[in-house]
């Protein structure tokens, strides 16, 4: 791939991974609408690594607490906030792992990679996000997370396996509906992304083992670096904007893109 193509793929992944607009949908649309070659699994793994490093860096204090809690959890202790946070993240991740592996085993993941599917999910789940953000209460913060809510958000996260839904979008939607404020909802969604990105990156890595060469390794390193920078910038911007701006701008983008894609698909 050319440097320009790597830059475009990395920026799209980095920016859309954490904004509620669907990174997988945009990556599928890139070759479908522009006619450029698919970036391949190795580059997909690389940009996922870049975004993972970005979210870990941004939420490093929470990640440190959860990592320490994971050690206590492994010893059968849930006696600290970190251990409870680690348990909630595990509970929230399990549904997506089970459903994701089932979808991959049946081949449904390839069947859903269409412009029409992405158009419908962009439109429908964009409107659902607007409804939840508009009418959801703001009585809870990220520190009020419960196992029940982690499970419910984990079940909602399964919908993100349909391209165009948006993992961050659907988990933020669920959190807003459960009464979490915008910043709290976004923070929980971002923390939930860490084990999911780790898992998806591991699965993708199994498919590219043995394919790596020096040129591909170079391209993957460049893509990871660009994705890291783009994701970190998007995270910083979104979390700051949420102090004064709702999710409506993302909803408008989703609705317009969804309508455009449906016109494209059915014309």
C-alpha cells in the first residue's frame, strides 16, 4: 500500500473507533465506494493495536486500577474498586466474545459486509442513540457501574458485530438509557473497548500468522502509529466536547450517511 492509503486507513480507524459512528463500517465502505484495494488483515491488526494503545494511554489511571484489580480478582478477591472494575469489564466482554466467535464460525461476518447493511445500521442506531441521549437520565456516573449494568451493556455490545452499528455508539446508547451521564457513558464505553480490541486483535492475528514480510511489517508499523495519533486526538476532542455538547452532531452524521448509503445501495 502507498503511504497515502495507509494514512487514510489509519485515520479512519483511529478517528471512528471511539466516536459513535462505526469504524468497521467505514473501513468496509472505503474499498467498496472508492475502488481501492482492501487493506488486508495485517493492516487491520496494526490499526487496532494503534487504537488500543491510544485508549490505554488516555485512561491510563483507570487501566492501572483495573490491572491491579485483575490480580486480586485472580486470587478470588473482589475487595477493592479495581477488582470490581476488572470483574465488570470481564462480564461486559463475555457476550461479545461468544457471539463474535459464533458469527465468525458461521461465516455471517462476511455476509453482513454490504453497503445496504451499513446504511440501515447507520440510520437506525443513529436514531436510537439520539433517543437515548435526548431522553436518558443523568443520575449516574462511571463510578456507579454495577455488574447488572455491565452485563446489559455487554449484551448491547453484541449488536456492534453488525457493521455500521458502532461499538462505542451502542454501548454509549445503553449507558445513557441506564441513566449514566454523557461523560460517564463515554468513559465506560472506552474502557469496555480495551478487552474487546485485545480479543479481536488476537483473533485477527491468528489469520495473518505466517503471512508477514518486511514490507508488510513496515506498512503495519506506519499504520499503527498513524492510528494511535488519530485515535488519541479523537478521544481527547470527544471527551472535552461532551462537557458541553450532546451526541447530536454524531447522530446527524450517521443519519445523513445512512440515507446516502441506502440511496447508493438501492439505486
